């Protein structure tokens, strides 16, 4: 899973899911809209910044480039 999330396809997937969550945040009103917006913003930022937040749970570095280098 960490391999996919640190790949280019994983980054694009995270950013796309973030955009979808941001769009849903504008549709949903109230507290849930804020939660979806915050979660969507996090997904977009980590996708663009090439950071894999799950990697440290599996003993890998946080930065995507370092994860890809460690897998080679």
C-alpha cells in the first residue's frame, strides 16, 4: 500500500480524492461540510507535497521520494 501511495498514481489519486471532498464540502452544509473541507484540503496538500502520512506506520520515511528510493 505504501508503494502505491508514494507512486505518481498514488499522489494523483490522493489529490483527486481531496478535490472531490472539497466539492462535497461546498454541497454539504454545517459541521460535516467543514469536516469534509478540512479532510479534502489535507488530501490535496499531501498529494501535491509528495508526503505519505501512512508510511511511518509501516517503518518508511514520510517523504515520497525517500520511500521510492528505499524500495529500490
